[in-house]
C-alpha cells in the first residue's frame, strides 16, 4: 500500500503522487506573532511534522516551508497598545513560537520565510493579476488593490461553495472598503497606508504605499520557494475559508497551478469550542510546561488522528498522555540498561534501517493513521517488557529498536537527544523540574543503598516507603536501583 492522503479539495483520500518522483514540497501556514503561542497553535505544527517525518521515512526528499506572517492588522494594533515598534513586537513573539516548536520536537523547516522579506514577490503577483483582469486598484486612490472574485469562475472550488452563497469579505474597516469594492466579496491583495500607522509598516508600489493582504503573502512565499506547482499545502481547518480559498483563486488566476493536495488538521477544543484567544479559552505553552513535560504535550498532539478535534480536559487528558508516554519511556530505559549500546546509542541512520511492523506502516500510509500506529507501538512495548522479564536480551533489544523507530516517526522517541531526559530524567539539559526531582530521589536511593550495605534493612525499607508514598516507584536491577513515577490511578 502506498501513501494515501485525504485531500480537502476533493473530499476524498487519494494516492500521493508527487510532482517530482522521490521529492515532496510542503507548505504549511505558520504563525502570526501578535502574542504568545498556545496549544492550539502547536496542533498544526505537530500534525505536519508527523507528515514530514513519515515522508522522510518513506524515502522522500522533503522541502518543508512554514511561513511567519510578521505584518498584520493585529500586530499593528497590539504593538500600538504595548507602545513599541511593530517589528520588535512581532519578533519577540516569533521567538516564543520558535521556542514552542523546538520544545515539542518539531523538525526545523527547510525555509521559514517572513512576509516582510517577500514584498517584491507580492507586488509582482499583484501586477500579474491586474494585467490579467483579475484585480483592480481602488478608484479613490487609497492604495488598496482587490481581487475581483466575479472574474474568476472557479472561485469557491476548494470549499465547494457558490459565489452567490458567500458572505462579504471580512475587513477591519468594512465601512470604508465597501465603497471601494466592485463586489463586497472581493478581498484585499494590498492595503493602502492609513493615517496614524507607522511609515515603516508600508512599502511603495505602483498603486501607492501600503502593505500586503494576508492571503497574498502565502501565495507569493509558497511559489517563491516551491515553484508555481507543488505537492502539499497544509494548515488548520479554520483556514480553509477564506484564507486558503483566496490563495487558490489568486494563484491560479495568475497562472500558477499551485498546490496539488490540500491537508487540514482538526482543532484543539474545550467543551466543543475551538481554542482561540478571542474566546479566552487558550492554554499557553508556558502554563502547560509547568504541568507536564514537553514530550507529553507532543504525545497529546501527535497521537490522535490529525483530522480529528482534540478535546483537552485538564488535567485528565494530560495525565493519561503522561502515563502512556512513560510506558514507552520506562521500557526503553530498562532495555537500554539491560541491552546496552545496541539500544541506547542507535542514531538516526540506525533507526531508519529498522524494519517497521507491517501494521504500523499500513496505518501511517492510510492518511497518517496515528491512533492505529500508536496501538502497534504499545503492542511492541508490551512484547518488549515480556522479553525483558523472560531474560531474552536479544529479543528485547530488537523490540526496543523497533519501538524507537516507530516513536521517532511520531517525534516521541524518549532516547532522542532532543528530549535530554537521560535514563530516569536526569542530565544537564533535562526538564528543570524533572532534573530537580531526580537529584532528590537519587540522594534517597544512595541513602537506601548505604543502609542496605550496613544491613539496616528497616532504614532501607523506610526510605522506599517514603518514595512510594510520594508516587515514586523503585525497581532494583542488576545495574542498581532505578526510579520512575508510579502509574496514576484514574
């Protein structure tokens, strides 16, 4: 079975046939850094990181773009409220997004273009559309330029809507723009500079000073790096309309074939409501990282199917994910202690050479079926624990490598240097809370070992009881005592 993906444009699962054999070009809509990231933002980042990892594992050379929309109405408004330059405001939060992406172990993009670095490409795209009769400058000389939706018969093709059924395009200054448009559904390609806005937030064009419209930015950046036609365009389900619909229209009206496949991830929701700043139901990354390790957040986001919504109920869902992740981690730690470098030292090349279970491959090739793939992963963990319990070191080592290879596809390999947890959570770069806990537990285990050596078993048992009461499980192995967090009761 070859890779099949659900293409939103046709509402069906299709065989993935790349434009160039052996290569895949992927563009994913990235952040608008008006404020800090929350778990909803990370859903798309993790979903398409899994896609990228599976494409790589499947033998494709992947060019992966994730843009930064660093000029936007909201950025200008937020920066004005904060009393700081818009570009400084945007860059501050761009760094926070970068740190969040890094925290949940997303691979760095091949390119990460900023909108402000591609204004000339956007102006060229507008000129092509004006020349072709699909765009027009506002007649009042405001500097606005609009896409003429009535001029493009296929407008609505991505979301299967009729133009007559569509609502007017949303504008922050709808009253002013209504008089400038031929049709209220026309959308802005270019926004003329306004009184009170900083001069640095506008660029000269043949139609007047101004700044790009949001939809225009992605079309220009995607084709700049991936060409007039490329393989996959991804983003959150909320971007299908109007953002991606408008991208399709303006790109194809300009003569570009644009994306061959459209993939959209589901939302992170609370009580059925999409997580968003406007609804006030967001969970910031900082707050989440104080509750659970970043690997657990990655588990929450990577394991459900990318097209499904994730209902996040704190703390239950996070604790369930922590327990599931720790099952994988605990097995690999035990296997590494027992089997040595064969498990612990294996790097990316070694993992890439591991034969994955057929059921795992089948699940991932079926539109990235991560729930079924994760079930296979946990089956191998159980089999590996059985092998360890039976003293089958060779079997345990083989299963551990298989588990690592599957977990690596999901970005969840606990022995990946990224996570920096070491065996049991120690290490110089470990999560600070976990590292502090490890230091305290190791001191207790050292005291317990000393008590046992002097045959003071009452004192040794008292230490173990204290640790058990604190939720720390202690296991005595041939390599010494090791600790884990005890499984939580539901």
